[in-house]
């Protein structure tokens, strides 16, 4: 059963007995945005065709932002695109993007996930969150560590919403972030990536 079968948070929460809370948990962590990135994004938004398909939104808007911030964390994480995620027949599918621990065996080895991103198809954030929460639950079960906080975002490229799953409680961040306010959006993603990093085992010296 693909993750997309879940159409809203309520359905997922009821089936997997997850408590739902909506409040702000993101403490924006400033991230310097390269001037070249801003120029490229402005060009895409003004002259490019960036939202004519799901693939275009992912490739032109969502992935570039995630990638730019991931560069700061690449020694400890790998950013995966459209990697198969499978726990069982109910929890399986292909998230758009996954931030996973960098495997000591090499970049082609998929290790423990910490964060995932879901594109809100046709701007349907309600359905996007149903899918995203199901994916977060799958990650929690695959990692076999309910105390690990799993982070997720649902985005249509322009608007970004964030959530986190800890044990059996899901918190949706009350504030959404817009690509037009790029500094705050980068600060929000940077905060989430930093929280993922803080959960990793200390680096051996």
C-alpha cells in the first residue's frame, strides 16, 4: 500500500494511534544564502517554468533549497532523491527527498533516515501531510527507535510547512514559511537539519 493512500493526518493518526498537536517548535537558525543562489532563484521565478508539473516543482524549487543547506551537513548526512522506503505492505512508497545518516560504507548505502520532504501535489497540503506522516511513521519503525525525533516538510515549492514525530506524538508547526521570505525559510530548514545532526552519535576522534 503506497503512502499516497493516506489522504489526511486524521486517518493516519487514528490508524497508528498518534496524538496530534499544532504549535510552533521551530527556532529559526540563520543561514547565509549565497548571492548566486538568490539570483538563480529570482531568474527561475520570473522567467522560468517552475510549477507546470510535480517534477518541475521538486527539481526547481524544493530540491535546490534542501541541497544548499545540506552542503553544510554533508559530512554527516546524505540527501536522497526518490529513494524507496519500505517497512511493510501498509507503509511503503517513495518519498520525494530523505535526509539520512551518511553511511560509513559509502554514499551509495542508505542509512538511518532523519528527515523527509513531500511535494504537495496540486497544492493539496492536507493530503500531503497524510502521506508525510505515514512516511515519518515508517521511518520511526524502520529505525526501531521511537525516541528519535523524525522531521518532515510538505511543500508546493512556494509554501513550506514543517512537522515532527516523537514517540506517538506528531507536532505540526503552526507557522508556514514562504519562498518569498527566503532568509526565514532557509533559517527554518537549517534549524531542522541541525536538530537531526544533534541526534547523531558523537564523532569519534
